[in-house]
C-alpha cells in the first residue's frame, strides 16, 4: 500500500509529499490539491503543491547527485536496474491498486499498464550495448578517432494522469540507466504511483537524489521548464500544453520531446472480419473509459458495411459492465467530476449537431458506492466531419462512426486530421494494408491491431500536432534523447610535432 506522510493544516486527510535526496519532504507552499477516488467521489488524500523554492530544492538534489551517478560504472548502474525490475515484478499488484484507487481504471487494466512500463525497464537493462560508442584506428597516420555518448545531467519528466506508472517508465529507466538524474512531475490527479516508485528505486539501491518527485500544478511545471540546471523535458499530455511545454522549454535552451493529443481513426474495409473489427472497436474505444492517447475514437466504415458494423458494436457495447474498478467491471469511471461534465457535454453537442446516438452513456447505472464520476460507453453513428465529437479530443468513452464510400476517402479523412498519433486498418487484403501503411500520415499504425503501441525497443510517438520535437519516447530514440555524442580525435605515436602549419588539417 502507499505510505504517505501525516496531515496538513488544511485537512485531516493524508498528504502525498515531494521526494528529494531519498526522502519525503512537505514543501513550503502551504498549497494542496485533492486526490479523489473516482469510483466513489470521496477525497482520499491531499497532494502538496510545490512552490518555486520547493522546485529549487528538488532540482538541487538531482544536480548534486548527478556527477557521482554519471561516473558510476555501467555494471553497477545495470545492477540497480535489474534489482528495480525484480522489485517491480514482485510488487506490481501494489501499484496497480494505487492506480485504480486514484485514476479509476479497472485493476486488470492497471496491471497491464505496469506490465507495459516494465518492458521499458527490461530494455534499459541493456544500456551497455545501447550507448556503446565506436572506434576507428589510424583514421589518419597515427591518429585514432572514437565516439562516446554521455548523459545530459538533470532531466525533467512531466507525466499525465491517464498512465501514472507506464508513462514515467517510458522515460525514467532509460534516463537513469544512461547516467542522468531525474525529476518527475506526476499529474496532481493521481500522484500516488510516483511516490511509490520513488521508494522502489531507493529499495533497489539507486543513490539518493538520482530519482526525485516534484508534485504540483503549473508552478512546478514552469519551474522545470525554466530552470537552468534542467537539461531536457519529456512531456505527455494534451496538444495545447505540449505546444506550450515545447515552446517554453526550447526557448530556455532545453532538449524537448512533448507528446500531445490524438484523434485516432480505425478504418474498416468491406472485406474485413466484422466480428473482429467490432470486438476491437469496443476494446480500443472504451478501455480505460477512453482515457488513452491511443484510444480509438473514430471508426471509419468504408462502403456498405456501416449498418452491420454499427449493429455489432452496439450489441457488444450494451453488454459491458460499468462500475468500481476493484469489482467485476469491464470499465471504470473517468478521472474527475470535471472530466465527467466535459464528456457528457460532448454527448449533448453530438445530438444537437445531428449525429445518431445509438448508445447513450449518460444513462449508465454503475456498480459502485458513493457518487463516482461515471460515463458509460457511448456510440454515435452518421458523424459529420464538422461536428465537435469528431474534431475534438474528447478523452472519454465516446465512439463515433464516420461513413465513407471509398478507401481513398478514408485515407484523405485521416491525413487531413491535425493529429497523427495512431491509426488502424481492418482488412484481409494485404495490398490494401501495405498501401495504407505507406500512404497514411500517422506515427503508429496497426493492421488488424486497434491500439498499435510499439514494443519498448521501438519508439513511441506521433506526427503532426501529436508530437512537438523530433524525438519519440523509448527505444533507441529514447536512448539518444537522454545522451549526447562526443567524438574524440587523438594521436599518441610520435612525441615530436610537425612544426607550425596554419592550414586546415588534412588527413594523410
């Protein structure tokens, strides 16, 4: 279970504090945010919001720890990574429970999130191979050239509410394995997993100060974006904030990877297995209550299959169990009352715009206690391209079916969309699939796979307004993001020199 420090003056609730130099500290701001159980609506804890002074303290702890960790051998770094991996395997159930209690996703989904993050830990265990340099002997007479990759220093990670353990694990293991010191700013909506992870890193033998947690709101974010000791920023969140993070951090001379929003389309061709397509549309549209950047929110029905496909999706949608994620539920609540109100507002707007409401998630009766933030699975048909339920990232369990006549029209629809995170096509035609993967302007593509999240040894990232910066998360791109290259040219053979020559050096 999550261990939290005592109470604050604002409330008798437990407080989730910051973590720096291997220990919790309460901070100086006197500001706190509520942490709520979305299934019941009850406030279960408060999280300390950082002041600028708190941010300075956390960043200073990371900066102090960096030189020694940078100089720690790869062998010893990897030993810590392997120990962390084993602890995460043994205790994954603990953090899954924390995620469900603060985010609301069902326990099986939370466990899956931990598992996907663990894949990046395992990838990072191979860091000696991933950052090894190259060597050229006698590039010129008596001259050798070699390259190395070195860590950046203090790196900032700003993670979203929807994956409170997986997204930090996209970045943190690679950054640490490469020799950096990390400051993680988790979402204030569900910060418990970050503090849990800090304790796990400490138990794994990571030196104090190499992994730190800075809780809070915009004050904490802006401190990371502007601080001169923070060398890079990794961010996942909405597109407007991703753009702000990218512009602000790069203006302050930082390396940035800012992953933004999405509007993911799933194209279903007439030759597709419609039962498979319907199953996967429901899984990808309503899993985690649609609060995934890789969720399918638009199903593009090509040709004459629309009626049959919608009927199959409707049949499956109406059988889903909605309730507390700790019970026998298929789908839990959304994260906050504000999210609930926003999503139900979009459902009303879709009706007013003329879309056909097939399943209304506002009518759900969840299996839960209290007054949780539930929106049931919602299905629209005959959705127009100008409607807000199509144009906007709703980030909830709202699935829109858009009908088109041809494959070419489907391609045009996706390529004109401002987002380019993920997409999928369902077909039994290999030629159509191959053409789709070549022509589509999206970063991650699934062929009969609805949520094409790559394995850890490939990169994760979108195109267009889904990514700011030119480097994706994890994989080799992640290793390169958290390291810088050096090339060293050396000569040791002849102690004499060749005299004065102001001309540009030439190889010989």
